[in-house]
C-alpha cells in the first residue's frame, strides 16, 4: 500500500503546480504531502513555485498598457493573421 502512495519527483512537481491551481484531489494532496516530507528538493521547488506565482499575480495586477501600445499590438496581430 505504501508503494502506491509514493510518487516520483516528476509527479511531485506536477502535483505542486496543480495544487496552486486548486486542481488536486485529496488523495493526490496526501501523496504530495508524503513526498514533500521526505524530499527536500521538491520542498524547495514548492516554495519557489509559490513565490513565483505570488509575484506573477502581483505584476499582473499592476500591468497596464497605454492606448498607443494596445493599438500597436492589435496592428501586429492583424498583420500576422493576414500574412497566413
């Protein structure tokens, strides 16, 4: 039974990301908990991932474009779509 509860580091990194999105089942959260209890590298990844997500949300909330920048982006999109 313990073997079924152990996950790889690769699985743990995926679970950490899913946990941040709120898309992790109870069973998978428990598997992640067990893995993080024994793997210091994945614990470090989880901490770093949380910090990155926090900074991205902070940056995103402050990000604004001028009307000119918006128009330039829209023109580029239209230009790229018409060339296809």
